[in-house]
């Protein structure tokens, strides 16, 4: 039961941070949105900052779980890469405000929290690297360094400047196709 309440609080916090931004959102607003008392909210989270950090890590975990799921599917490497890009762009497009909130509140990222974020980044890199290595085995992807290629793909997807793309296209499919084709021009054996 406590896990369900915690998840409801995280969902309410995401909603409130997305609507109001971090600084304009109070713990009272989050409690009301979650349908819990402030006491219950503070039972699960020591502070708004603690709640925010937990929300960010949950977001990283959500991406990584889905990357692993896509990586394990019976698809070729190019199809997996396309699915990973599609999933990423769709989630980022639906949660642009949350990305901006994270970027605008970088001061909330302590060195300890930064280490946790780096661990999550490394996990995503490993999954993308496996997809790249599959493509090398299938002879559809060329690269001498699958790790660095994975890093560059994630950098392209998650770079704050990439958000500019999301405003220039009318559909997620256009975003995905543009980014996928851009990446494949550099690593596809057929290019």
C-alpha cells in the first residue's frame, strides 16, 4: 500500500512541477494533487528537493527499463535503434516541461545525486552499445568504437538543443525519422 501511495505522490509531483515549475510548486500543492495529507507526503519524502530528486531518478529508470525491453526484442539492430529513438523522442516530447525544470534547477543536483545520475547514464550507454554491437555482427552498422557511438546517440537525443527539433516538426514521426536518418548516415554500412 505504501508503494502505491509513493507512486501517486511521484505522479502528482511530476504533474505539478510540469504545470507550475519547481519553485512555484509547494508540498501542499503536491499533497492535494496526490490526494494525501501533508503528513503522509512527508512520511515518504523529507523535502521537496528529495521528492524532485526521486522523480528524476525514476525518470532515468523508466527510460533504462524500456531501453532494455527494446534491446531484448527479436528485431534487427537498426529496428531496435529506431524504436529506442522513437520511445525517447515520444517521452521527451510529452514531458518537455520536466526536462526544462531539471535543466533550470541544476543547483539541486548535489555531487552524490550526480553520481546516481551518472550510474543511470552508464546503464543506458551499455544497452545502446549492445544494439550497436548487434548491428556490427549483422554487418549493418559500422563503427570502431560501439561505446562512443552509443554515447553520441544518447547525446544527440537528450541534448537540450535537440528540443529545438521537437518544435520544428509537426509529428513525432518526423522527429524520429530526422534523428534516425542523421545517425544512420554516420554509422550505417549502406551509407
